[in-house]
């Protein structure tokens, strides 16, 4: 068995629908288990009891809200999740592996809903500045063409409120991830999500174990 990886890291996974985040996180956690690394696996929206209740509302196809309301609910969920789960875990020296974080808000609310409108992007920047005291150390952007991710995700049964959007929405979301990667190449790592789950996991491990 390998030695534990000592320094606590905050790792987020990002990408459009069905790119394989859940699968990649499963495989990363198996590696962390083998190395004896103490970690918390979590997700957004959600991750704490209150935030999971907000997640249900946010993904419910019956929910009918304005874009600003959706944005604020994402940050309400994030604020609770950070305070109750993410920050305490990092302070205790545990790794945090989070399925989606702030970059999803920029991509989905900023580019998907807001179509890249500078006013919407500036609202999001402001919320991040005020309510997110700790950014991820490493963000893994699983890069796969939108249609390929949808094909993978399409194997599942019922679509949630976001999955019901049209392809053009997800193309804008993709553009959002791509532009953030170009703007923040130190924190955000692009991972080619083509290939088998094991091949993707290996690419991720090379980045995480550095
Ligand atoms: N959201 C979230 C916002 O709008 N703003 C925000 O701020 C935040 C935080 C929920 C929604 O919330 C939105 C974005 C989302 O629409 P979610 O639960 O993460 O977010 O939903 P999804 O992105 O839809 O997650 P999915 O579960 O659909 O996709 P994953 O986790 O990326 O993909 P995964 O691993 O489940 O894989 C999908 C299928 O592909 C297969 C798997 O077995 C599975 O069947 N697969 C592969 N097949 C071939 N090759 C590979 N390498 C494969 N890897 C996985």
C-alpha cells in the first residue's frame, strides 16, 4: 500500500452533463482509500442537510423561478455547505472531493442562463468574493463534447430541471467552462474525458498526486 498523501487538498470536479464526474470521483476515492488519505466526498448543490433540501428544489422540474433567484439559491446552498462541511473538513486536515463548485455557477447561471452577460457574471464574481472564503486547490474540468456527455447521460431515466435544457444552453455552459479554464489555468486543469473510465482516472491521478 502507498503512503498517505499528507497535505489536505480541496478538489472540485466540473463539466457539462454526463461527462463522467461521478464515475471519476468514485475512482479517485478508491485511490485515496488505498493511500490511506482521509477525505470527505461531497457535492453541489447539496452536501449538507439544508443544502440537500435546496438541491431538491433546484432540480425539481416543477420549480419555476427567475434566474437571479436560482443564482441566490445556489449560493445559499453553497454558504451552508461551506460552513458545515467543506471548511470544517479542511481545518481537520481532511481532503475534500467535491462534485461541482463555483465554476458550475459561472458556467450554468452565468453562461447557460445569463448568456455570458457581463452584469450576470459580475453578480457571480461578487457573490464568490463575499461568500466563498476558500477556493479549490485543484479544479478538474472534465472536457468532453456536449453531445458525447448527453449520450452518456442519456442512458439514465428521468431528466432533472437542468437536464431538460436544449443543446444550445449546454453549448454556452461548455463555453463558460472553457473560458474559465483559459482565465485560471493554475487552478483549473483540463482533463480529456474521452476514453475509458480507467484512462480518465489515470489522467486525474497524475494531476492530483503531484
Ligand atoms: N448546477 C450545479 C448549476 O446550475 N449551478 C451550480 O452552481 C451547481 C453546483 C446537478 C445540476 O446542477 C447544476 C448543474 C447540474 O445540471 P449534478 O448532479 O452534478 O448537478 O448533475 P450532472 O452533471 O447531470 O451529473 P451527472 O451525474 O449527469 O453526470 P456525471 O457525474 O458527470 O457522469 P457519470 O459519472 O454519472 O456518467 C454518466 C454515464 O456515463 C458513463 C457512466 O457509467 C454513466 O452511465 N461513463 C462513461 N462511459 C464511457 N466512458 C467513460 N469514460 C465514462 N465515464 C462515465
